[in-house]
């Protein structure tokens, strides 16, 4: 596996939630820098060194509602 993609959303209670696409990895953090570290740590824990992805992509999705 060359890369793994995480969908990142703002958590309702604040902070961020990251969910991997195609793999059962979910992590959360209060700020962006901590989230990056949490994602790296979760990937290291989930994969052994031989099968670990070389790239982690964070795809941030932000939903916004505006008046029409």
C-alpha cells in the first residue's frame, strides 16, 4: 500500500475526527497538529512496518450553511 486517505471533519463538540477510507481506523483530536500526530500513530499501530503506507492524505471536509 502506497498511501492511505483519511476523511477529516470538524467534530460537533469541537476539534476534528479522522476516518480512514477502506480501513477501520478512526481517531480524533482537539487541534490540527495533534490530529496529524494521532493519525500517524494510529497508522503505525494498525500496520506492520512492511505493509505500512508511505503517504497519509488528510482530506478535510467542511460543511457550511448560509442563508439563501
